[in-house]
């Protein structure tokens, strides 16, 4: 459901998606998520009503912390996940999206 809300939000803001991967058809594991962190300065992770923000310029968390933040219970990268510039966002939180996209 949160992927649909993400697409709705992006459509309302007229933000185009460069690449869309269906998480139901293509599973991404931790190594894929870690690869997404290349060139990223900030990581936002929304789980329920809680949002964690990490400034990766201050240092990168250990692999266990990243695994806890990035993967769901199935061991796959949580959806929705998107990269906007030097920011990686995992999960849906409308307030965070508004902060990033106005």
C-alpha cells in the first residue's frame, strides 16, 4: 500500500520516476541496498510512524544497523525505496516526503 501512496505523492508533485522496480517481481537483498548508498549523504527510513534520519557524511553505520533499517522481515529491501539526488529514502512518510520535495 505504501508504494501506491508514494506514487500518488510523486504524481501530485509532478515528479517523474526514472526507474521503477516492482518489489513483488524483483527482490533486492542487502548487497543491493548497500550499493544504493554509494554517493548518498542522507538516509531516511520510515517504519510505521517512526522516521530515522542518518547523516552519512558524519559516518556510516555498521552493516548490522543498515540491515535492520533497510530490510523487511523477508530479508528483502523494504519498499518503497527511492533515491533523490544524494538522499535515499526507505518507507513511506508523507511529512518526510513534503520536507524533501516541498
